[in-house]
C-alpha cells in the first residue's frame, strides 16, 4: 500500500453556546501520496481523533468517515455530525479547558480500515471556544468553584457599585426580597430600612 501524507487545516469552528449551537468542527484536508501527489476522485476512509495532552495523549473523541476526494484530492468533513461510524466519545464531551488538544488524522486510501497516520497538529484557540463555561477555582471577588462560584464576603463595596449607592430597586424586584436576615449589617443596632436609600 502506498504511503501518503495529508495536508490539512481546520477551516472554522463556530460553536460557543452548547445548548444553542451544535458541537461540530469543520475540517478540510487534501489526501496526498507519499510523493506529494494528490489522490483525486477516490473513495477513502478517514479516522479523526481529538487527542488530549492533559491526559497523557488519551483520545477524547474519535470517529471514522467514508469520504470522496475531489479532482485535487480535497475533502471536507464536519466532525461530530451524522454519518460517522466507530465513534468514541462526543465532541461536546471533550473537556476543552484542560490542556492542549491535538487533531490526529489517519486515512486508508483504499476505503478500508488499514489506517496510516497522515498528520497530527495542535488545535489552536478557536477550537477552545467550544467550552463557554469556565471550570476550576474562582478568584478575585468570587469564591468557590465554577460553574457556580459565589460573591466573597465584603467583596461588594460602595466603590464597586456603578453610581455609588444601593437602592431596593437595584437589589430586588420587590421590597420583601431584601430583609434583615439576608443582609449582614455590621452595626446591628440599626434597622435595614435605615441602611438602604
């Protein structure tokens, strides 16, 4: 079987909000022989893996696709879309926030399952837009961990409020939502109503 290489690049990754946008990646590649000649107008099999360097190179996602190259050996794939076989994991299940990710391409120019490595490249910042939700420890005025940190004690001060005053309208849609038991008052001899203008 001929050895070949694959020149490829990621065209676009347009997913930010998981609930609204499908978790898919556009991919375009050119199948070439070992000598660099394109493999035109041929049925080939492509195996695509997203490799997680944070987990010692474990495969975070993998799929296999039957594709047809055009007259210059070009092919297009939407990673994570319908039509893939032998799927391992999900694109939405990839933890994009941990470590560098690589995309590994293997192809069989005879449309079988005898894959030869065609390329391995690092995914750059655009791919990380798939994870819109932060993870890990909160910092600054927030404490706890994402995705549900809370405001730290004494973090909200007059200097941090836009127009330097707090009113009931800014705190809650109705007056009964703000009560003494929900507000930590340093001077407990004063009533809440005296503290809020």
